[in-house]
């Protein structure tokens, strides 16, 4: 029976912690963008919020995948 790779587990937890930060940051940026629609920086701020939201989803999947690989090991072909 294999043991848990603790270094990989810590990396996965760091990814998930960063995901939580991005999950609060992206809606805040989007809210600020839509609150100020007449401002000339509306589109750049809106695009930045959308990119951060997609990056949060990506980092969430990456963190969960890393944790699963740490606990169960990588698949052998």
C-alpha cells in the first residue's frame, strides 16, 4: 500500500487556498466593473474579472487533481 505524498498534498492545498482567494476576488472585480459601466475602463476591468473567474475554476480543478494524485498516486499505464 502506497503512502500519501505529503509534498504534493501541500502543493494541492496551496492551489485550493489560492482558488478561494480568486473566488472572492473575481466577483468583486466584476461587481465593480458593472457598477461603473459608463467609465472608460469598463471593458478592461470586466475582461480582467472574467479571466480571473476562469482562472479560479482552472486552479480549483488543478488543486483537486493534485490532491487526488497525492493520496492515490499517479495512474500507471
